């Protein structure tokens, strides 16, 4: 059974494969490295003595012995690598080269440890293929294995991507024509204001976002509504940005090093402690043009504002990304700078 794919096909879900199936994938890749003089696969039978695949490479007049270990780990530690090498070292004769294939990522420190420890155990060379290495090999040279193990057809993916691009570009042209103030767009005096307060470029302030799969409108399900009202904020390279909590705002605390936290409780005493800077921020959501299927500019009798019909393609949400910006104010010449996502944390 093929492993379940992510919508973007990246990263490949190696950990969804059965361990024996992951061994088979590794074998298929190893077979294609070169024409081996000898190749034996022991991994499926268990009790392999630390050798899933035993291979012999003919190099001029010398035979180079490879031991290959396949580990479908979701994460790996220095101790795990040590255990792998210890198991290999129980064999006689020892291999010239040890190849360790893992389904997760590793670090440079792990690699350096393996090089040193391998040498101590009498193995001349060690190589590590990580998740990203496996992906690169599959996408570059072994696309047929993507279908065999993951049910993935890149040709179909390419056609789907092309259709997505065409749909996105068509929606972008329509949307900019119908939602942007064209008179203002032709007048340079508005450019500065729009730079500080980009939401002013729109003909409308609020819109209703509705799922293409929703059958409940205009009824409201407070726990899991497939339609909601929000505010237009800006456009970006891939779609439209919405000010999710417009009119309410979000309060953010920031320390002197730029680390910040979103306040969940407005009465949080840290806000008035003087220890942190306090910002009024905007929570911004992004919907790609290709996921806006259609819209009604005039709305309907229930809500006479534009209605956008969207795919809720991101874990039940229309937003491909949600992030935070400073509140921009034109009169104060304050830009709506983005908060650094890497510094979001829980402050003391």
C-alpha cells in the first residue's frame, strides 16, 4: 500500500512506509549505484547482524566490501549511530565501507562522530544517506520509484501545477480589477498612504470567506463555521492577505532582544509591568489566488459585502499562512513591519 502523500509532495513520508518496505526502497536505490559484483539482501529476514545489505564492488583488482544498514527512524541520536556501528563491528571480516540509510535528518556532529568511531572500530569509510539525500536521489534519477513506493506520478503533478498557475493568474487579474481602487492606483499621491496602510487600496473593507464545500450558510456554527467575515489587508505575490482580527487587534509583548509573545489574556499583568514593550499588532492570513474559486462582489440579502468562495485546503482552513505585523499608521509614518517568526516564544 502506497504511503500517504502530503499535498505538496514534500517532504516524502518515508516514516509511513512499513520497515520492510523501507528496506526494499533502500535496496532498489543501492542496486542502481553501480554494477555490483555481488549483492545480498538480509534485512527482510531479521537477525541480520547489523547488515541489511551486503555488497561487493569490484574496483580494478580489489574487492571492496560494503555493509548497508537501513533505519526507518523518525529521529536519530549519537547513541543510535554508536549502536549501529557496534553491531556492524561484531562481523568478521569488517567492511571497507559502511553506508547508513535513515528516514530522518542528521547533523554534522553525528557525521563527525561516525567518522571517528567507525575508524576506531576498524571500518575505513562511512557514508550517511538522510531523508533529504533520499528525496534528492528519487526526484533526480529514480522517478519511477516515487510511483512504486508512494503512488506519485510527477507528470500528473506537473499538469496539476500548470492548471493551478493558470487558475491563479486568471483570478489575480479579475480580483485586482474588481477590488482595487483603480482611480487611486493611478494617482501617485496615494502610494505613500497605501504603503503604511495597504488596506486602503481596496474598494471594500470587509468580505465574507466561504468554503466551496459549505452547505450551512447563512446558519452559524460557532464551533466549526465554514464561512466567516474578515477584513481585506493587502495583496502578496501569491494571493490576498486578510486582517483576521481587524477591529479587535492583537497585543504583543516584546523583550529587549526582540523575542515576542502574543497575549492570550488582555488583562495579563505583564502588559503593565514595564518589563516589556507592548505593541498593537495585526494577525494576517494569506489565501492563494488559485484557491479563490469565485466571488460575488455585491454579496446577498444576508450579508451585502463581497463573498469569496475558497478551497479550505490547509487542514480545514483557507489560509496557507498566518503571521503577525505591526499596526501601520500613515500619520505617524509607521510601516506595518512583520514580526520575526523565529523570535516568537513564551516570555517569563
